[in-house]
């Protein structure tokens, strides 16, 4: 492919995202659902070459990493430690309510047992990238319910540090010893990174804090990508590695890094969301639409219940509980990844997960945006039910 063709295709995608972003601003909603729909539309009308497709794929991965990094910058290590300790029960409820529907649906659809376990992972995981984008777009990073959302996302990634190595080893027919080794490596890597971020984050902050904005941007971006790469090689989520770098940075350097990285985050986050839409093969949709809709409805309710209960435990009122529940509904990058692991085992996992992710990724941000209208209605219905 010529350089000119590469620029034309990438430029066309970015201009489409700019138009969609402006439309979302006029409507007063987060652009995430429109980015996803734009990806579907672009995939239907144009065929990207290998080079532009690869660029968008890599850009999507960088977007997920930067979203989690900037979310980590919002919290100190002590806040994170206290938050995780206080929300362990919410994490267990989240696992029970959201893994079970996917696994049961897999068995009802007559999928192989291991494919059903993979579908349970698809329905379990909230998209940390979408959740953090919703919180940022709607100005809710400082809200009382936000620590509950953060704790659920982090606890899910901790669970994934156990889940992914085990499933990967089973898929390739690994021995019990191989499963054990992969599991130990993943847990040790996560535990070490978590300890270093909490204990020595202030040292890292001093090392990267330079006067030059350019040097600081390059230092922070390079560090985030290196840590994310190491985390991925060790079978730990690249996004959670970036999140821990954000947690480690504090004080002045965190404030400056947040401002410097924001334009890059917004660019690659838009690419991240449109990539989901581009991946969806419209020809495969009819065969999986009914189970995907059913799963989306059931697990939207179970995620909402998770966020509602978690926020209620901390004394948050109805509107905050509603926001916590709706912010947790979207599934995303890791759900697609998990489904991709089992494509050779069960080909329908891919399109089923793609349609399911698309539905929840559109539903969650829209419900979160209209909390002012829907939360009072829900509160009134609950009061009437209790009175009855």
C-alpha cells in the first residue's frame, strides 16, 4: 500500500470520528455509543487495507492503556488500598452475579464446557476503558460512588490474573504443572507491581518529574507502554499495569501528566471504541442476535445490582447508586479477548461476544448519561413498592 493511500484511509476514519464527536457534544451525551456505531458503518462501506487496519488495532490497544493510566492518576495508593479492602464483598457478589449467567447460557446453547466457561468470562468483566471514559466525560471522577466502580474494575482484573492463565493452559492442553506455573507467574507479577506502586510510588514520581513538558510527556508515555508490555508478557492485563503506574505517580507530576496525556488519551480512546465496531461482521449477526440480546438484558441487570448494592453499602443515595450500576454495565476489550481465545473451540463465540459487547457498550453509557431523569423515576417506583 502506498503512503498516500495509508494517510487517506486513516484520515477518513479520524475525520468520521471528529464528526461523531461533534454530534455527541450537541446531543449532550458521551460519544462512546456513536463511536461504536461509526465503526459498524465504516466497516460496512469501506474495506481498510492491512496497514491502516493494523494501525487502528494498535491504536485501540494504546487507547485502552491510556484510559486506565489516567484513571489511576485520580487516586492515591492509600485510597486504592482502603477502597479494595472495603469492597471485597462487592467483588465476590460481582463474580457470582455476572460470571454465572454467561456460563449457564453457554451450557443452554450446547457449547462445549470450556467454551461455556469462556462465555462466563465474557459476561463477567466490565470494560474498564469504557467505564473510565464515561466517568471522565460526565465529570464524575470525584463522585462518592466512583471508588466502588473503581474497586469492582480492579478486583475483576485481579480475578483475570487467575482466570486467563488457567483457561489458556487448558485450551492448549497444558498439564497441571503448566497451569500452576502460569498461575504463579501471573499472580506474582501482579502482586509485585502492586506492592511497588504502593510502596515506592513517591520515588518514581521524583525520578520522572522534570521541568520540560516535552521530556515529562515522553518519560510518562514511555514508562506506561513499557510497564503495559511487561504486564502483557507476564499474562497480567496490560491495562492494569498502566493503571498501577497511574497509582504510583502522585503530587505535582500526576497533575502535569494528566494534562499532558489527555489529548493523546482522547485520540486513541476514540480509535479504541471505533475498532470494536469495525470488527463486527454484519453477516454473522442474525444467528447470534437473540442470545446476545438475552445475555445483555440479564447481565445489565446483574451489573446494575452489583453497583447499586456496592454504592448503598457506602451510604450513597439513590442517584449515586444508579450511576454506579449503569457505569458498570458496558463490557469491552477483555470480553472480546476472552472470546477470541476460544474461536478454534467454538466459532460462534466471536460474533456472539461482539454483538453482546456492542449492546452493553451502547446501553451502559446512555443509561449513565440520563441519570437525572431515570434515577428519580426508579426511586419513586421503589418507594411505591415498599409502601405497597
